[in-house]
C-alpha cells in the first residue's frame, strides 16, 4: 500500500515538474498571441483607413469643373471622342511635356483608323508632399508655382484652346495620389457629369493617359489600367530608353506606342532634372538648353537660384 501511495506521489510530482517546465513556453506563446492580436488589429485599422481614403477619392474626385475648364461639349462629335491627361512633377515644365500632348493629338486624329477626336489635354502636376520629399528644399518648386508655370507655357505655345492645367491632384487634401487613380477619377468625373448626369454628351469619353517611354518601362500598372472601361494609354518614344517591352505590349494590351522612328535623330531630349542642374551649375549642362526652356520658366529659375 505504501508503495502504491508513493508511486502516485511520485507521479504527481513528475506532472508538477513537467507543468513547470512547460510554463515558460506557455507564457511565451500567450505573449506572442497577444502581440499577434495587436498586429492584426493594427493591420486591420490600416486597411480600414486605406478603404476610407479610397472611398474619399472616389466620392470626392481629384477632378472637378474648377480644374477641367475646357468646353468639351462644343467639339464633341462621336464615340471616338477622348481627352488626354499627363501627370508628373513638372518641376519645372519644359517643351517636351507639351510636345508630347500635341504629338499624341495629331497621331490619334490623323493616323489612327478610325480617327479619334481629341477634345482636351490636361496637365496634372503631382502633389507637393511627393515632389518635396523627392527633391528637397533647394530643388522643389511649390505646386502653385508649378501650375502657374504650366499655364504660362500653354499660353506661350498657343494651346489654351484645348490644353489646361488640372489642379485637383496637387491640391488633394490627403496628399499624394498616383497616376492611376488620377486618370480613373478624371474618367469617372467627366463621364459621370457630362454623360450620366447632365446628358450633354451622347457617347462616353475615353480618357487617354499620355506618358514617355521611361515612365512606361517602370510602371507595370499601365498595362492593367488600360483594361478598364473608357481608359487608354499612349506612350511616346524617348531617347535612351529600351522599347522592346512596349513593342510587345502594344500588340497584346492595346497600349498605343508612338515610335517617332523618322525623326529620332532630330529629337532634343530634355528633362526637368537637367533644367534644375543648369541653373544650379550652368556649366554642367549643354549650351542649347535655353532653347528648350519657356521664357516664364527661365525667368522663374533665375530668380529661384540667384545667389
């Protein structure tokens, strides 16, 4: 009997020791579980915030009648009606920005079959939060100034009858909005207002996103964006960038590629980065850069970088 009692006592003691041995692991697992719950809650809150932000973007578009001032209905004709939009920092704007819009308009209206009817072109400058964080204080041009420089360039090239500045993106209260939602917002706004609500247009407008080859090569979303209803994309060749991918993509996705094969050797490529460097250290850039800068931009940059 004593032996049996001792056996049970030994068993109890062994179970106690095992419980104590596993207790640290249990405590650790409980702690990890609590941490996981907190992480799940944090991620859930972030997802909810993102959903709310997306809904705000959808319900209060970056496009509005105040920043899409071109009288679209005056020249609307057929189901081939479209508008162009190009986004970017425009820090500062240069001649290639507007030349690309003009090239695309001419291509769509004169070389496509059936031809398109381009009603308007929009320059949509990027939000300050992105441009400032990317370029820093010394290089950054505030959004209001960038918009004014764009407007001056449009006037200089006598394009104001169909090109305007859309300020919705750079004035968006929640900060930076990428080119995809900006393009989609414009499409929703124009068709929701002019076609669905006011019945001013019989056919939906297509919104065509215009960009250079450099932008296309680094933004795979463009190929998905063109799958959406009433949205298209035209890519313009840019010197120094490989076009093998766009040549394949244009055959399968509907992205239009303007190759500029005949006049490539005459293209004077310019970038906003080169312009900034030119005024920071004029010896760093080619002497013909002045020819590619608008007079109002030249005056602004001299004032900005004067010693």
